[in-house]
C-alpha cells in the first residue's frame, strides 16, 4: 500500500490540485493532516482523507480519523488538540486506543518520522510554510508492506529529498 501524506498548505489550493494530478492512481490513499483553510465542500476532498486543523474553522471537518487499510490501522489528527509541540505522549495514547500502527499529524510544520513501540509517527512537514531545523516545503509517501514501512519525503516539484528516506521493519 502507498499513502501520500500532506499537511499545512494554508490556503494554497493549487499544490493540492497538483498532488492529485500527479498521484491519482499511483497511491492507494491520500491523507491531509489539516490546516488546508479550504471549505469542507471543496471537490478536492473526494481525493483526500482530511482532518480539521486549528486554522480550519468549519465543524464539518473531523478532529481525527481512523482508517483501516487491510494492512495498517492509521490514526490521523492535526496535532493541536494533542499538544504535539510538547511531545507525542497524547498521540501515543490515542494510537494505542485505536490499535494504530501509523500515526499521521501536522501542526508544527516540521518534518518528523520515527518509530516508537512499533508505531510510526509521521509529520509530513508543511507543503507551504516549513518551520524548524529542516526548512523544506514537503510531503511524504509511505510505502507499507507486510514487513516494512518505507518513507520518502518530496518537495513541491515532486522530486525526492534523498536525505529524507527512511526504512523501518514492522514487528
């Protein structure tokens, strides 16, 4: 299974249109971790699974979702309600509650990818307004197999950031 993960485009609709154009039919699911600043009725959401960010004010957006793919259980939330700036503890508790092996979140605008207790925690960074030590406009693709999670980060031009490639063994 291949999952595209993007977050924090903050009103830049064109980049989401471009992602759909480039990846429709090439990935199994597309996830948006919030702060799109688009309307919940936008036609783009037929292509993305999306959650509400702190800059998305319409209550039609869910605060979190659990997506079962047959291979993975994915928990996604924006992160502001889980206090992700202070750590991953709240996310870990939510992931455990749902039996998730992949947790997707945004909010910090910082790229993050790590395994804790056999759970992948992934922040794709911001596609429009990066922050933190790695100042790259980015999104991620997760390739999930029975035995591995392969993560590759990409720039807005859809070229891979070669130093941002990770392979984890599933337990």
